[in-house]
C-alpha cells in the first residue's frame, strides 16, 4: 500500500470529506460541500487546495520544508509523501484547507483554480 493510499484511507473517515474522481482527471479527490480539498495523483504526491490567504499566512513555513511545492498564483500546494510523517503533515494541511474554505468561501479560490498536477515536479528527498 502506498503512502497516498494510506492517507486516502485516513481522510475518507473524516465526516466533512467525500471521495470522488479528481477534477483534473488524474487520481482521486476528497471534497467538502464547498470545494475539492485534496487530490491524490500518485502513490507519493498530493495537491491540497488552500486559499490564497492561507498560503500567504504559511508561506514561510511551507518554503522551509522539502515536502512542499508552491506554484505562484495557484491556490494548491503540492506535497511529496516519502514517509509517515509526511502523511501527518498532509492531514494538517487538509484540516487547514477545510477551515480556510469554511471561513472565507467567497474568496477561497481567486487566481488559478486547477491543481498543480503536471505543473510541479517534486523530487524525492535524500
């Protein structure tokens, strides 16, 4: 079982999330009533749909980690899943995304609305 499959199993148990095909056409998505929240594209990669405000708020923290990639102008953050700790980080980001979309639903998705799939390459960490 891949790390993405383990993350998907854990997230499918969250009451605010429903599994569906990813809107980008590749992989699985988990969505809230308001928006797609996470795409699991491969066994080691996920995109999380944050808001512009959340990305600005946490950009310094995200930039310091080798697990994350941010695309300028995108409301999605790409997470590389290399170990169990990365699943925990993904869970935290998904929780943050749910809260952000509930707090600011009218401004949740300014800028690019499609995920980062095929726009980001996340290399394995050493």
